[in-house]
């Protein structure tokens, strides 16, 4: 995303606007330093990564990001598949 945490959060907040442009989008926030402002451990950033991915997915009824790039696949899969199934 961006070296500036405020810009990174703005992109996450406005992900739905980006999606409305009609292009496939990848959400790639996994372990990014802006999640903990650089001070969190990798384990904590994994948890924060899942929270952000889940938040963005909920904006689209779990049919939004075309791809989600992650480091901790098991954690993301476990939490993201507990949501509403995508009908698309």
C-alpha cells in the first residue's frame, strides 16, 4: 500500500470505491507495518490482517476482493470462511 499509514488506511476505507471501477482487485494488507504502525509482532499483525480482510469482505457481502494475499493462510481461511457464502 503506502509507506504513510494514513494513506494505507484511506485506501482500505475506500476499497469499495476502487472496486466500483470494474477491475479485479487484490487486497494485500497481510503483515503490513501500517497495521500496527510498525510496532506489532508478526503474530499480532496476522490477526490484524484477518480483521482488515474480514472488514473489507463484509463491505461486499463476502464477494468483494477478487484476491486476498495472505501470509497465514490457515488463520485467514478459518476466519473468512465463517462468513456469509458468496452467491456470485
